[in-house]
C-alpha cells in the first residue's frame, strides 16, 4: 500500500465533485476498478447508440496457445455499431 499525503487528499477532494464541461460533445472517461464494471458500462453506452451492430470473431492465426490468448484479455467476440 502506498501512503497518500494530506495535500494529495485535499487536491483530489477539491476536484472530485466539480462538474464536467461537456459542451464540446466529448463525454468524460469513466474509470472502473473491475473488468465486469467496464463491460457493463460499455454495453450500456453501445446499446444507447442508434445503428446496426456488427460482431467480429477473433481468429488465432499466429500460433498462440489458449493460455496466451486468455492472458491477453482480448474478447472472443467484438461487437461494434455503425451509425
């Protein structure tokens, strides 16, 4: 565990609840600690978009073992949406 100084805590707390300026149309990035939370947020955002979904299947054509493929964290299927 690291040690966080009181100055660092104060700096974080001073900015933690300020509103984001989204007038440029760019949504702020949401950071999650768990992969399942990331997946849930990504699914929610994808479902909110209009358009047709396209799903791509991963292809292992470079001789990686199943263990190596699992370790890389890439999904077997990737669903995108065309607007």
